[in-house]
C-alpha cells in the first residue's frame, strides 16, 4: 500500500498535513500553508508528509494533490552505505597523502639521524615509529580501497606506505641490534 490517500482531500485551509524535517515531525498545516512552504523552497520532493487517511508517510512527489508542476524533482538522498563508502575513500586519499608527507620528512631526517646521535635521531624515531606502525596496520585493512583510488593517489599511497613500513621495520631491527 502506498502512502497516497484514498479519502477525499480536505479543504485547503484546514490544518491536516504533518511533515518531517531532519527526523522531526512538524504540523499540522493546511494544504495552502504546505504549498506555500514548498514554493518558498528549496523544493524537496522527498520530504515526507502525512495526513489522516494515508496509510504511511509518503514523499511529497508521490501525493498528486500536492504536485507542483514545473518544479524539478531532485534524486532521493543516497543510501547510508554510499555515504560511508564516500567517507572511506576520502579518508584513504588523506592517508595516502599523509604517507607521502611522512615519508618525505622521514627521508630528510634519516641522514642527520645517522650522522648525529641525539636530537635528529630522536625526532626521526618519533616520526617514523608512529607513521610506520600506522601504515603497517592501515594498508592491509584498506588495500582494496587504496587500489580503487585514482592512479595518483593509488601510487602515492602504495609506494609511500610500503616504504614507510620498510623504514619502520628497519628502524625496529636496527634498534634491537643496537640494544643487544
């Protein structure tokens, strides 16, 4: 059963319509008030409305008595899965760029860390250990997402991530041998 009512439409000035915005039920408003609200815009054909006699809440675009001719219908909001996937891809891009920045900084600090035994080595360790450990954990979990990125992000993420992982484990191994 659709949300469209089989009962006759009420008088245009009788408050009978309820509508939902951001999950909150508002109303009742009359047909005239609802039409004015829709015309003031922005027109959202997917805004849910209800009045007595309707089985369920329905999008405005599916209620013939509230049809607004000439107004473009926008597509329905994307499913939450698509929004989450978009956030995962966006975060993967950020991480790929972060890997590259960390790799660049680590590479610049590697030579001073090998020459000097104090501050530069400490700074190098403070940078490479967390980023390398993060890359070690993150890359296997998100490799499918990284591989689906555009070629620039994909290459940046894979190459810099793998080099960071190698530098991290090399630092750990050298550190263990140095302690022993």
